[in-house]
C-alpha cells in the first residue's frame, strides 16, 4: 500500500485501474458464464464495480472520497458503459466471443476513464483525504 502512495497520480491510476479492471472483468465474465446477455453482464459488472472503484480510485489515486464526487463518478461510469456497450455490439460478432471482446476493449476504455476521472470527477482540491497507511 505504501508503494502506491509514493507513485505519481498516473502510475497509481494504472495500478489501481488494473485492480478495478480485474474486478469488473471477473464480474462481467461471471455474468456471461451464467448465461446473461452481454448488455446485462455489462450492467452487472459496472454496478458491482462502482462502489469498489470509487473507493479505490478516489482514495488511492486522487485522495478524495468525498460524497460530492459520487454523482459525476456515476455519470462517468454511465458514459463508459454506453461506450462499452456500443463498441461491444460491433466487436463481439467480429471476434466471436463476448469475453475476448471485453478484454480487447478494456485498455482503450481505461484511458478514457482516466481522462474522465482526472478532468471531470476529481477536479480541484480534495475535500476529504484518505489516510496513507
């Protein structure tokens, strides 16, 4: 945990993003393996990840888990979901697998997510700093 606090914001985002992506990917894959439609699996993965990701991204990357950030965080995730849904709709028939298509989409969506988090959600001074232990 102390290693994360020593890194800059972008490297912390990448490290935390890998954890968040793994969490969301596992939730999505579990839904697919339970025979949910891809759009339902995306909702499941996003809903499961929102609270987890807010705490990890807000706390470990931006040192701000204040409640006033939550609406913009949720709006950002809704935008990422819609973009993901549209791109998956195109990619799934091309690669023949909902899980592989999601693995291919994860890196570009993570970059877009960082831009949204750093420029729209966690802007300005933090109002509640998490402990660095």
